[in-house]
């Protein structure tokens, strides 16, 4: 799951990002892109992705997410069964 901030003017960028993520995930056979949640009463959104191996799935989508200015300071949550790892994605490569 990716939690991010956006502005209404960013909707076309979000749709393009979704298409890129979906193609990469399908091409790698790493899972699937779920529904994107955009809060109508605010400026926060969520990208949901599902797959059997969260580390592999993140490895596929990480370069795409980092290339998007929308994802600067996005909060990433990877679920491993009952355990979850949450961190802030930084464009400078530091997590």
C-alpha cells in the first residue's frame, strides 16, 4: 500500500502512474494493482497492490514510484502475513 498526498490537478498524473504500475506488475508476474483510493474531501490517496511476495512486488514498482514527483515522501506499507513494515519513500534513495 502506498499512502500519498496529491492535489486535484494531479488526477491525470495519478492515472498515468497507475497505468505504468499495472503494466510493470503484470509484465513481471508479481501480482496486481488494486483500486486506487482518492479522498474527495482531502488531498490524500492510496495505491493498493497485491502479490504473493511483497518484497518482489515492491522491487518491481519502486523505480516507477521513485520517478514520480507525486510519490515524494509517500508512506509505503509492505505486509508479510501478520507483520507489516512501514517506511517513508525518499527520492534521494534513503528510506
